[in-house]
């Protein structure tokens, strides 16, 4: 099976812009989670989607949002970008009821 | 917020030696997982230990869990240059819908 894929892999934006990142989970996985990784804060949970519904959300401002489509693919959107949003954004998928999360290679976002 | 705290933050050993990393956490958990990350890329799942387990093995990996001390250790035996990476512990609480809470990681360097 193909692994979790994320697009784009690298992105450069300027402050105030918005960005959309995409994640395709492993075939058969209906749960998709998003994480932000920065040198200062480490890995932090953003949100999790299951069957097109957000099941849980981390402690991030409303500028961070996401959605999941009927084919389980997920997108996350960050509006009004700030310099501090520069990070590696990781997507992970898992089977319904599964405990192990499988991560994609990440999208590295640089905000100038 | 960070729950797991890895110790040490960095570790440098000779190839062939054993490497031990420790992780402490704060709240009750369902399971604890260890992940490896190479050079800011995606996370690779290594091993999962449930809260009712005390020790688990997978190849050259040995994980222990002490829920009374809220701590875990990861032992990598007979280290190889390819083991050079950052290692993170992650805890999962709640009913499974909660995201993973990661520690800040241990950067392991294997000297050839």
C-alpha cells in the first residue's frame, strides 16, 4: 500500500496570506490527524478528522482549520499567516479504532 | 502542550553500543508510543506499549513502561549508523480520539 502523501512538500508564503495543505491517507484509513512541528514548541496536535467530522482539536487559534472529504483525503487551511506559522506540518492516518498513526513526509511552510 | 519529556536531549555513542532514552509524562495514558524522525522528515512508528503492559520487544528495540512513575524507556541494542535520528515518545489518553502528545525528543548520533 502507498503511504501517507502530503502536498506540496515545500511552500513559501508572506505574512497575511493564506495557505492550504493537502493530505492523502493510506488506503482504508478513515482517520486523519494534523500536527505542527517547530523548533520551539516541538510537535503539537492540531486536529483529527474521522468520516468527514472533526473529532478533536488542539490548542490552536481559529486561523487553523481543516476538513475531510468523503474519500478520506484531508486539507488544512491557515489564514492570515504569521511568521510563527513557519513549521513542518505533518499529517497522519490510522485505521478506525487503530492506535498506530502513520505519518506522511510533511509540508515545510516558510512564512516571510 | 508537551506531556512527554525525553531525557537526554542529545546522545552520542559509538556504533555497536546500546542507546537508552527515557521519557516521562504527566497524566494517565492509554498507551505510549515511540517514533523516529530523520532530519526533519516524517515520523516513523517504532513501537507501542499499552498502559497495562510493562515491557515490549521489537527486533533491537526494547521498551519499558512504569505507570506508577509515569515513565518509559527505549533501549536500542547494537546501534548502527542508520539509527542516527531524533526519537520521540508520544502518549495517547482518553478514548482514542485524542491526538498524540509528544515530548521534545532525544537526538541520537551514532559515531561510526
